């Protein structure tokens, strides 16, 4: 029934928004939370049951502005930048997702928040899974959007997709190759992973390119991918202890992972619901934010 409801909602709101606000309103406060060897930049707004929003690569917590503002009407909304990305600190290590899940715990503990709903996208999915697997009592519901989980399900087959060349992009010269060319590097992701690249606006591209050009930012971004082998080993160990028991919504962009997200998550969780964001590739909050918000809202509320 939930799957049918989500499909109806998605159809009703399939007309995408074409502009995205990237600044949080004054009703949100910002915190710099020192935890687990990093300082995490966090936005907090609203009041009520808590929702944690985790971003992915090529963006920061700014991607969630439209969803955060709406959900803050009934919820406490917490939006961190992952370590090494955005305005969070860029420590030398700790980019395995098991460690970043501990960052999440530190943020929530500092804010005196216990159980939360978690909504994640891209690399945020990987941190969210590590968090839910290690601290299941702290997650009411989990939403993962349009990215695989290292070591889970068809991970090895997914790695063979040439579009994911950046998962193995490495070596001593990779930072020199992109230094001063961050926008060129990121444009390739924003274009290739979009159903309609024009929906990833020029303003958003400039915004994120500046953040990824900050000292240490590209190094930290590469470190997120370099940790995938360790993440896969950690996730297999988590899974050996059993699947996730909380309800999970697996969301794919229609022109990206689509229903494959649910296929992946059924390897990792017992109660998996499926949804697809219409008229969207990977960048769901740029390409069809309205449908994304309503799909997530229907599942959480």
C-alpha cells in the first residue's frame, strides 16, 4: 500500500522545481561541533521529532535547504556537513563511514537528541547505513537515496559501471590534476548523473565549486572514495550480525538507480519500501525537489 501511495504522490508532484535555495533562513542556527577528531558544521532548525539529513559528494548540507525548511515546521531538523566536506574540518583521516557514523553520534549527543529519522543521499547513504547498523536503537526510520552501499548486494557489479570511474580515481597526481580546475571536475558529475543537466543551476554549480576549492577539500573528497574497500569490509561485518530492522525507504532517481535502490537495500534490511523520483537523475534535490520532499514526507509522517 505504501508503495502505491508513493507512486501516486510522485505522479501528482512530478512537475519539478527548477530553482533551489542554497541558504538557510534565519530560523536555523549554525553550530561548529567538535567530536571524534573533527569539527562538524551543523545547521539546526525547527522543533519536534528529530530528522537528520546527510548529504553526498559534489554537494554539502546546503542541498537539503528546501526539504529542511519544510520539515522544520513539525520537526527538529539537523543538517551536518560530512567531515572533510563543506564547512566541516578536514582532518587527515577518518573517512571510512564507520568512523563518520561516530561523528553523527557526537553531533546528536551534543544537541541532546536521541532517536532520529535519517534521510541520506549518495555518500550520505553509506554513513547512514553505518550509523543505523551500529546504533539501531537511535534510528526510527531510514531513507536512502540513489547510491549503493559498499559491500552490500551487487556492489562488485556496480563497480564495473564506467560512469563510476571516480570510485577508483587515485594516485599521487590526482590532486594536482584538479587543483584550480575543481569546477571542471565537478561539472562532469553534475552533467553525467543528471537526467536534465540544466536543472543543476549555474548558481548551485558556482556555490559548490567554491566550497570544494577550499584548502584540503578535494583531498578529503578523494579520501571518501579511497575508504570504500574498508567500508565494504565493515559493512559485511555489520550484515553478518543481521539485517536492519527499522523501516527503510529506498529511493532512486527515475533516470538513475530507480527501483535498483530497493533491490540493493533488501540485502541489508528486512522492511524495505520502494519509491522512484520521476523526471530525475541522481541529483534529486536539484532535478525534482518537490517530488523528493513529498515522497520522503509520506514515508516519515
